[in-house]
C-alpha cells in the first residue's frame, strides 16, 4: 500500500504541473528499429502516444514552449535537467529545443513514468557526450546499458534514450524499458477512447491530463488519504500558464450518481484534507492550498481553480524532488 500511495502522490504532482518526460534510440539518426526492422524516423516523430506503454494511471500532454515562456521557466529547466541529465557540451537548451511533451505515469513496480519529448535535438552531440560518459550538471556520470537494441543512458534510476532528431524518450528504467518493448515487438499503435484524444489534442490549452482509473490498484489504496477518488472512473483536466499563475478546469466522472455526490462533497473539502496539508508541509510550502469551485451534474463533478505563481513554482519543484526520489 505504501508503494501504491507513493505512485499516486507522484501522479498528483504530475496533475498539478504535468511535466516529466522522453523515448528509445537507434544509432542511425534517420532510422529507428520497429519489430527488428528499420523504419523512417518520421513514422515515429509525430506519434508519441503510440510509443507509450499501455495501462497508464495518467496520460498528459504539455506545450513545453508555452511553459518555458512563462515565469516558471527556471523551475522547469531544473526539472528537465533531472529527466535529461546532459550538460552544455551536448548542445541542448531545454527552453530552445523542447516543444511538446507527451507522457504517462504508471503503477507497474511502484511509481514508474516515461514521456516523449518532441522538438529539435542535436543527436550527434548528445549521443557523443552520453557515450563519453560526460558528467551531468549534478556531477554524476551517465551509465550506459543496452536494451532491445537501444542504448539507455541513466543517472541512478532516471535516464533517456535517443530516438530521432525530433524525439527523445526519458523516464525511470522500468518505464523506458516498457516503451522500448513496444518498438522491439512492433506495437506502434494506440487505442484510446475519443474523449482522451479530445483533451490531449486541445491546443487551446497549455496542458491536458486524462486518466481511466477503473480497476487501478493505486487508486483503491489511496482512498483513505484521498476520499474523493472512491468510485472515480475518469479524469479530464485542461489548463494554462496565465495570470495569476495557472488556471485549471476539469471533470471527474464517477461510476454512479451517489458516488459523484460523495466525490463532490469530498472535493469541496480537499483543502482541509490532512493528506494535502501534510504533502505541502513536507515540501516546505507555507501558503494556503488553492480554493476549488465544484459543480455536480449526474455522474460528473466539474471543478475549476486558479493557482498563484508561488504555488505553481512550488509544485514544479515538488515534482522535481519526487522524480529524483524514484
């Protein structure tokens, strides 16, 4: 249960900020191996969802360019350095090179995650620096291992795999290996319900988050700390990075009307939950949790909230600390 709660706590941080991410690599810049056969990189560059393992707890899409352009760019650069631990010798500048992140959080062996970073990457320089085991910004060397015909470069349990000049995979080792398994066995497809595509592809929002929590053990284990997840089935969230910091709207869909009524009541009280207050205190945030506007409609509970700049910066830093602890 402790491991499940830890996974859900990481997921909460991702919901609040929704950033983490990267995927696989072949030594050839223009080709990638799928099912043991080389394919053009362009077949993978525009299809990040197909590279992510199935069965995620949470899926998210982030417009990285908008986030880096916000007042939180410094915080995000620190988080990116945790996920992609390479230095200036790699000709990598997150705010310049990363345009979009599509990722997922899993409850595989505890808390696992991986994400595809899309943008423009100097594959030759990055791979040369990684292969030379250049020191990371944190001072630790990269460790090279091989899996499914690809090179994985890691620091502790976090790392990345170069895929193409426009796509990189990152995450913890379990998440990355499951993503590489999709390439190894040629499973480059994705079967998501239409409502998930609608949220993830809504370019009006800076980020979108979806979740099918039906039958997820981590969700059942977390009901003691987060009562509003009891009976919760689906999550839809959209947000931006505009004044006062970030504005978020979402819908929680429950299994039946009674569960929705209970969920709405618990969500209205979320700021007073000992779990939420305990997490904030543990990470040194002294401000008040944000207020929620909650509306009930049948099995759906809609909510909206605005986060001030200090809260957004805190959540980004919290996600970075949680990521390093995996």
